[in-house]
């Protein structure tokens, strides 16, 4: 029973160290390694402004037997949808293009190392630009196991079951919740601006109509000296 417990503990410590050392937050947007020369994985999020009728593609090198998780969310713009696709290093479309608000792709173990292509397509939108959030995370299991073998203490007594999977699932939900919160904020801000602008326009129309009515009434009852001082009827 000691060997399974030791394996589970190694996996747990591996994930915790990966989150602490490799994934650091900079202004809540980008996650990078604190030591680029000894990077054991990557995890980053950034927002992209995609113009109408354009397609933006990004490439990330993924090592063999690494995990891969990619997610995108349209924050604001147009109908709130965009196309998203992922190709592996062999050019195979592993995530087909779909026009929707959000999508995600995951590989537990990458079989072919190389550059993965992630494309955000806004060609179907002729006039509206989109603000899109893209999240990419990957770490090398074999490298982390070697690293943890040198790092973990010999005596570990507590048994941890499925902790690495549960933490990974929680992180996905947290990241998804973060994207939804940002999306809702942009939606509320856009609606607020729309209501304010529409209210200002109505106020301007009311003021202009009042001025025009007053001018018309004044002109109707103005006196004409050529008609013996009688008001125009």
C-alpha cells in the first residue's frame, strides 16, 4: 500500500509546485514561468481584438506526453460569437471550426510534439469586431515526475486519492467562471452605455421639439404692421 500512496503524493506535489512556481499571475492576465530556462510547462491567458472579416492564428509548441488544455470565450462585440479551431502538428483539425460564444479542447497526453495552431475566425462578421479571451495550459508529466523525485520527502503517510484530477477540474471551473464574469461585465457595461446614449438622445429631441414648438407658436401670434396691427390668424 505504500507504493500507491507515494505515487499519489508525488502527483499531488507535482501539481501544487507547478501552480506555484510555473504559473504566476501578472495583472490577472498572463501566466508565465518564473524561470524561462527551466520551464516545466506553460499557462497563459490573453485577450485578442479580432477585426471584422479577419482571422487570427496563434502557435504554441507542445512537448510529447504533455497535457494540453485550450479554451476561448468571446467577451464582447457583434452577436457575441466567433469561430475557433485547433490543429495538431500534423495539420489534423482536432477541434473543428464552430461559430459559438465559447469552446474548449483538451488532450491528456500529446502523442505528436510540435506547434499547435489555434485560430480565431471572425470572417463571418462583416462589420463587428470581437474581443476574445484565449487560455492555453500545458505541463510535462515526465519532467515533473523527475523533478518531484528530487523534491519530495521520504516519509509521506497521508493517502491522497484523485487529488490531481480534482484540482485540475477545479482550476478549469475557476477559469471558466472568470471568463464568464468578464463577459458579463462587458455586457453590462455595453448595455449601460446604450441606455445612457439613448436617454441623452431623447432629452435632446425633447428640448429641440420644445424650442421648435415655441418658435412656431410665437410666429403664429406675431403682429404684422402691414395689416393694421391685427394679429395673424
